[in-house]
C-alpha cells in the first residue's frame, strides 16, 4: 500500500503526517519535533552545524499515578488549523493498561515570528471507568548527548537556594540539581522558569509560559554511567488527586526552543514572548545608570556623621548615588528610626537634604515583607502575617523575622504608607529592596489574606512590588527602585517592577558577569548594578563591572572605619587613585547604556568575551586568569579598517585592524578591554 503523505507549509513552518508510520514531524525555523506512534519525542536542530541532540525517541511527556506511569500513548488523531501567523497542531493518543484509559491531547503552536520555538499545551483526560490517583506529571523530559570531543555540557539553571550557586553550570557524570521554583529553604525560592542545555555546536531550552510563577521543578541531571544530560519540567502534587471519569488534568503552558551559542538567544526569545503575553517591564530610568556609593561599609551601626563626612570624597571620586543602608530602623517591621537617630523623621530628612546639597542622589535600604516577632507592627496588626497550613508564622532565618503576607490588604496599606514616608517625607530618591526572602514566599493560609487558594500568594507576589514601584514613582516620577534578592536567581515575575537590577551579593566576578548576561537577555535595556566592587575578585575588579556594561559601585569608608565593623573597607591613597581612574572611565563611556551583543558563547569561547555597542563603537572585554598572546577573533566587524584603543590603559595605546582578518594577539592577566571604531 502506498503511503498517504500530506504536507502543509507556511513560511518556515512544516508539518508532515505519515498515516502508514503514524508519526508526525513539526518544523519551525531550525526546530524539528518528531512524534512517533507512541507519542514519544525526538528533538532536533535543522542547523547544519548542530549534531543530533539524542538519537532515539524518548517519552518526554507523561503522567504518574500511584497505579501506573503512563508513558506510551498510541497516536490516534492529528489535526491542524491556521490562526493568523500561527499554525496550531493537535495530536492525541491513548494509554490503556489494566482497565485504565487515559487520553493525552497535545496542542503545539508554531508561530512564524518565533522561529526555532514551539509552544505547548498538554492535557490528560480519563476515558476509562477506573479512577487513577495522580501524583505528578512531567513535560519535555529531553536528553542531550555528550559531545565526542568532551564530556562537557553546559546549562542554565536559575533556581534559588542558600548555596547561592552559579546560574550557569557544567553538567558532568553524576550531576543532579532539582531546580524547584518554590521555596527551597526558609527564605530562598523563586527563579526563572527556563532550563537550557548546550554544547559547543548548539543547544535547546525548555520552560513554562504561564503568566505567574508555578511550583514546578526543572531538574538537570546526568547519570554516573550515562553519556547524556537530561532536563525537563516536573510538577508534583502535594496531595495526590483522583482523576474521575471524563475529568481533565491540564498541565502548564510551556515551550521548547533550539539555538546556537549559549543561553542568551532562547532566554531573550522567551522574554519577548512573555512580554507579548502581557508581562510588561518598566521603562529604563536614566538616573538608574549612575554610579553608586553605598554606606554599607560602615555596617549596621553607622552614624549620620560617618555618612555625611564621606560625601565630599564620594563626589570627588565621581559617584552620583548615595545608598543609606541597613541600621537606621528600630527593627524589621518597625521602620521608624532607632535611638541613634533621636530626631526621627527630621534626622532622615537631614541626611537626604545634605546628600542633595552635594549634588548627589539618595537611595534608602529596606527589607520589606519581614517583621520581627517582637515588633510593634505585628502587635498592632497581627493579621498581616503569612501563616503556614498549621496556622503558625513563617520564619525568615536570615532576618530572625516573620514573613508578611504579600497580598494581604493590610500589608498593602502598611507598605504604601512606608513608601510615602521614605520618598515623600524623608525625601529619598530611590529604594534598595533587599533580602533573599523577597524573591518568593510560601503558600499563605491566613484567612485575612482573602486568597482563593494558598499558592495564590506566590502567584500574586509581583503585585506587592508593583505597589511599591508605582507608589514610589507617584511621589517622585524618576524614583529608582532596585530589587536585590541576595544570592537568588531573581524571580522572573518580579522583574517588571524595578528599574535597577543588581548582581545581589555575588560570590565572584564570574557571577557578576554571568548574571549580567542573563539580565541583558531578559531586558531590552536595564540598569544592571554590579554591586559593591569589594565583592568582586580581589575586591577591585572594576574591569568586570565596566566591561559587561554594568553600573559601578563601592562601599568604601573614609576617612576612617566605624569601630564596630568586621571588615575594613577604608579608602587608602592607593585605592583612591584606582577608584578615580575606573569611576572616571565609567562616567565617560557609560557602557551600561549601550547594547549588549551576543557574539560569544559564555562557556565555550576562550577567552571569555563580552561585547557592548555604544555610539557606533564596539567595546570588547576579555577575561582570563592569564592569556599569553593567543589569537582572538573580533566578531561583529565589517570588511574595513578599524582603530583599536586600549581605553583603560594609562597610555591609551591604539593600533589598526583590518576587518577582513580581525585577529588580535594580546597578552594579559585578568582582563583586557578595548574600544574598536
């Protein structure tokens, strides 16, 4: 019998039905998704330079019950229809075993404006009389074979735990990381619901496209004796659910995409799609790009005179912002001034006034969503607390505090009043929201929060930051709002309500750079603050801050330390010379306002390279412990003559370069920054 084959073509979108083999292939740009007769998946890239990800079909989407695991669904029906620039395909199949009959319906959307990406909606329907007890479901559990030349596969894993791990990690034998998007410790949780695996020849990404954070895991693993890495989306029910006859279990909307290079392009595509679905980021604020000095070098027992006495030096070096940090308040929750500020509101207004008199801007540290157990505010308004299912407060370990419910109407009013005090009464120009607990929250069982279900607190958490952002901008239209979830991979859904991102307590210069690339993929333009330079390698890695297009910052003290500090950050004459040089370069170039270009793979290209385009010039930043004159190709140049300037060198050395052969052979330790024009 001859095969009956039907082709449907729209731009770069293709679907192939084969009734004899009962299989389907869907293509959109470089992505090719093959679904076999058991509804198993084989993902491939059509890019000629990308090798096969994994050579066999895998049961990537399945349902787990106490009674069975449904992985094999006999493909029975396929259909497609066009809606504007999108073709929607519907595939269905039946799992049947021991009287259990489950239908899987997979809707796949291929949009010609989202080349290389497919969108998914998957549901399961009980077509039998037996009622299974569902414990979990899995979507897009895909494999990537290790390259022949190396066992290294790299990954983007943006979950949050107290380990504060790198967001970009190599995946080797025996590797496992769960990447749960909910709370992983008492005050760590949230992240970006995307997982990416890539090799030097290309990779793929998976993730959710829901409009709120969902409590899924995106585990990444490689077995001790396996030659492939695995990632997927896993949802586990806290309480198993019974799927009655004709009931439907709807999984979360999701995507698969393929790409060349590292995670940057698929993460940007994900962000663009989410923005098209209604998640809108704040417009860039010009003042958020200015250099920052933070008073945290004086730590919690800082005095008014210490801050004000440092201002002339802050201005002389070239910083524009003064961040007044932790230590002015009575305690978390009671944000009135403590005994070191007997003038109360007048003292805080005086600090802001003197900062302004120096031509500088004032930002105030604040740890919202936390209140100490003995705070007056909890005695007055106990209904603000987030409660566990046992009816007890949720403890925040770092702050020795209790969580406030982010969606409680009393919390909202209290928070709005605080923002008015900070911005209007005290006259600060911006807010530094600080604490890893900010990134996520546990489910809220407090009846006073008036939620439809406890997990709604997590889904509506961004509205808490929306209130802060909009209230601050109501009193000062140019207010800068920084969200610093210390050590977390920032919750994607909180990002729209800030205009200054931050590397948030980086553990290394590498973390500053990789976090910067993540933020620059998600945002078209964002002021990315590199945090205090003292947190970078050797405490002075300004080249990392400037080279990736970040906002520079410091927490130096001058002319002396606070007597109670644990570590000295005193500005010595040697440091002052260094700081003046680099802050001067930052203020002159302002690369933080430039466009980050994804020209190099963060994992595989050596040396590590970042490129920023600004004012028709390209700024290359190279990083390596030591580079001994090896060849480096400057990507992104045209076939013409260029001038190369070592713009951070004391002698500003220049040389010419032919764009037809853009190879340089520098020798350097740590970093090498050049301007090409």
